[in-house]
């Protein structure tokens, strides 16, 4: 009978020991294990890691702040340049009285567009497949659309300007010959 009691006590102790080790495995605590296998709670080490973390976080925040400032400056400069460029383009298009049909596949648009036109007022006109029409000054569109429009129209504009220059040159030559006569 004594043996049974001892065996039950041993089993209970083993179970209790196993439960404690399982609880310890799931319990997180900021302790390090030394080489000897004993737990060591080192406040200085924790403070050191905390200070390093805070320093890295400060550096990261400083970097984000600097990048945000630069981004803001670039966005303002981009907006200014787009407006100036579109105003200049408007003057040229008006002077030449020319419009451009732009292939819709060349435009980074989400909606299905049937036709895209850049008119002599430098308005980009979008005609959607559903029949809707949207027209606005080119500078009012997102920079990606302005850039795509310019990439398509600039080579064509260069040809138109060259033809216009030849036409003016021929007229000047004609007037020059008449003046000599």
C-alpha cells in the first residue's frame, strides 16, 4: 500500500513538473540565458537595447521627415513646370491652329476611352465608350497623363513646326524676290 502511495506521489510530481515546464515555455519574459544555463535578468542590457532601438527609430523618423520634405518640394516643382509647359504648348498650338488625335492605348487611363484629342486650346478631350466626354486643360490632369500626352504629341508637333517654318520660309523668299523686283 505504501508503494502505491509513493507511486501516486511520484506520478503527481512528474505531472506537476511537466505542467510547470510547459507553462515556462509559453511564458515570455525578458531574460537571457547565461552560458551556465541559469537565467539572468540584466537591467543594463535591457536599457542598452531600448536606447539602441530608440536611436534607430529616431534616425528612421529623421530620414522619413527629410524624404517627405524633398518629395513635397519635387511635387511643387513638378506642378509648376507642368503648368508652364502646358501654357507654352497652348500658345504654340493656337498659333499653328493644330490639334492631335492620340491613340487611347497610349494613355494610362483606367476607364475605356474611345478617342483622345489634344485641341488647339491645349485641352485634353476624352471620349469614353459609354458616350461620356471629359475635357480639361492638360495641366489639370495627373502628371502621368500629361507625360503620356507629351510623349505622343511632341514628335508630331516637331513635324508640324518644321512644315510651318518651311511655309513661312517660302513666303519670306517670295516677298524678298518681289521686293528686289
